C-alpha cells in the first residue's frame, strides 16, 4: 500500500497524540487510514460494484438459459462453462476484492487473501484455455468441413482447462498473503492483502508473473493466428467458388433444364444447435426468367463472431493487469513512489481483468438475436408466474 500526503499528515498528527496520550487505541489510527483509503479509491470501488452487479445478474441469466437446453451443442457447452467461471468470480472474487479496498490497512485474513488471489487467477486461466479450445473448434468446424469436437470431447477439454487453470494458479498461494505496512508511529503496523512479507527479496514472484505473461502472449498469438487462418480460408473459398460460378452462368440454358448448385451450410448457428457442416447439392429447375445466381454460403457465422468478441474482450481486460504486476516486481518501491492520482490509476489497472467476468453476457445480447429472445421469454415467464 502506497503512502500519500494524507497518510503522512495523519501520521504527523498521530505522532503528537501518541506521545501525549499513549493510551489511545492504535486501531483508531488504522481505521482513520481505512476511511481515507475508501475515499481515495472510491472510483475503483464503484467500478467493481457495477461489474459485480452486471456480472452476477448477467451470468445467472446465461447459466439458466443454457442449462435449460435439453440437448446442448458444443456452442452451448463453451458458453455455459465460461458463464459458470465468471459467475464464481462475481459471487466470491469481486466482493472480497472490494473488502480489500475498504480495509486497506486492516485486512487481517491472510487465508482469505490467498484464496481470493488464487480464485481470481484460476478462473481467468481456465477461461483463457477454454478460449484457446474454442479457437481450435472454430478452425476444425470451418476449415475442416465440420470435423469439430464432439460434445463429450468438449466436456473433457473444458474439465482439463479448469484443472490446468488451477495448476497454474497454485503458486499464488505462496506469493500473496499478509503484507506489513510500516509507519513512523512506533508500535503501529498495518496489514494489506498483497505480496507476502515472506517474498521480500525473492525472485519467485517476478519469474511467476513473467511466465504468466509469456503464457498469455502465447495463447493470444495462437488464437490470432487461428482466426486469421479461418479468415484467409473463407476468403480463398469464396474466390474459388466465384470462379466456378461465372463459367456456369455463361453456359446456363434458358430451356429450364435442371442445374446443380453447391450450397454451404453455416458452420454453426446458435438458433439451430446441431447443423450439418457439409456441402450439399440442391437440384433446381429454373427458367431463364427466374434463375438465381449460385452464391457461396461460406462466411463468418454469428457464433464465431461472438467467440472472437469474447476473446478480444478477454485480452483487453487482462493485459493492463499483467503489465502492472510486472512493473510492480521490476521497479523497486514502484507503488510507494506514485502520486495520489496515479495510485488510483494503478489500482484500476489491477482490477481491469474483472471486466472480462461481466462483459460476456452483454456481448451475447448485442450479437445474438436468439439470446435476446430467450431472455425476453425468460422474463415474460417470470412475470406471468407472479
């Protein structure tokens, strides 16, 4: 926890009071600092409260809607797993984070602190790995003509992603914990939920966050390359089919003879959870006056767009946190030397990854008409029952 001018002023006043009134409760001093910290970090606290409410309500709605589907598609399973992970963070992680900001100098719960940090990292890691699996599934579904993962395999892969997320997060149980805050007042020390006192002088936190950043960049590059390959494949396929369509049109007879056209179904549609991802032939009898030009059905479908948007939101929300943590470990006394306004910005950067836990339901609402209709029917059903 950084020391700003208000804290120095409080310390100076307390020094005088301490020597004149030694019986004064030292905890009152820390409570006063807590109140000042709450005022200072109020924008961050409000930001977290908004994310918590939106994320909690939104992910409950998503979980209910997708759990109600009797025969779940791979699309449903991916969305449901992401929603449950986000819901866990909004229900447990964000409230404890708010408590940490409200008790910046008196967080006397090191075990809760450790569990909080591990949980935050675990859900984020698992979500990142699931998004990598989603990218692979999109590639197989679109570029390999429907050779996507089966529902059973998706369940197994999501379970593995959750386990790997926990495996990558367990070092935080050692790194974080009770951080003692020293003051000029003799005998008074604050406690913050941050890097543990046991880690002072250790290179382990720097190595760990460096590895996390490397994994993050690796996953990001992998996902970007996969979606670029999908885009290139779609563009190439459209160009190839257009070349086949042109000579076909020039030789088309006006006698109404039978023609065969290639139609590609969408790779996946959330409104039709189990489409065929194959190329089918349709025989049509058309006269010259009613003939229609065969068109390519290869395009980026709505679920692919949704997953790309989710991935972009994840990267944007998580990157400031990783950069800030690296700066904290690379630069000695980095946080302590920040001004009051920069401290608020620093705290905000440390919490931006929570955006990922709240924004996914908003993305579904904007990009999926079927999701909007399902939400409307859900609320209509609730109103009718009352």
